[in-house]
C-alpha cells in the first residue's frame, strides 16, 4: 500500500451553536465554502440533553470502488451539554481515492454507552454539496434490535445498509484510515456566539 494515499475526508465546517470540526486535509480555501463533493449532514433528535444523550459520535468509511475496499473507519466525538446543541451540522468532503460511495454511522451515547444509532449509505455528490438529514427518533431509544440491524422511526428494526462496514477488518484497506493525511481535532467555542469567530484547528 502506498505511503501517501490522499484522505477521503478533507473538510472543516461549522457545527450548530459553538461547535467546529476540523477535518484532515482542510486547506484554507476550503474552510469557508462548500467544495465540490461535500455532504452536509444535519443531525437532530428530540432526546433530552444531557439526560438521555450527552454525546454524538460520527463514524465514516468510504469505498474505493463499487465492490470496495473501504478505508479504515474513523470517528469524531461531539459532546453535548444543552438541548440547543441540536441540530448538529457536520461536513464530509470527498478525497482523491475513495470516491465510489460512503457509509456513515451517527451514534448517540450516554455516559459513554451507545443508546441509539443510525447508519446511512450514500454516494458522493457529483458536484457542489448535498444535504442529508439524520433524525435520531425517540422511538428508537435503547431499541433492542438484532445484530446487523438498526432501529428507524417508531421502533422498526431494519438491516444496516452495509453489514460489517465498521467492524469487519477484512473489508478495509489495511493501515489506511479515512483521515490518513493528518490528525484531527474537535474544537469547541465557549458560547454559541463564538461560532462565527472560531477557527478550525489542524495539528501539523
């Protein structure tokens, strides 16, 4: 495997209220506008913060071709402190290698334990940006679905779109995490009003 594979995730984008995510390979020209091939996720829920959910984790992997392989999944943690933290907005931008399709998992946690999740498979936008909404339904809180299933709507268990994508190492390109180009920091402002002035940070 080459040592310098480009990262499929290259975006920095404001989240709701005071949150920013700084994603690997975020060039200055891409930090204030939507570049071609951007997914804009809007994550929302009516679950109580922080009583029912106090953290959102976003997991992402992407495929090199229609049949794979996938880059090694990455995750981002977004702590929640108040109801006004929702809706969360997260940007994911296509890179040079894993351009066929992607799957992301939005997971709500309480005290570090998963209490709700949803997975979505989609394709990268051919141009511009595409908005994708994710609603973590209260009807799926602590749902007891079988392995390989997820809960949707008022409590219906359905198959996840890509079984094994986040746990089966045989589906991944060994040693190629989806943000290989650089480490990533999650950055928070002090108050909601700081969001407009806060700058994404990227470790060198």
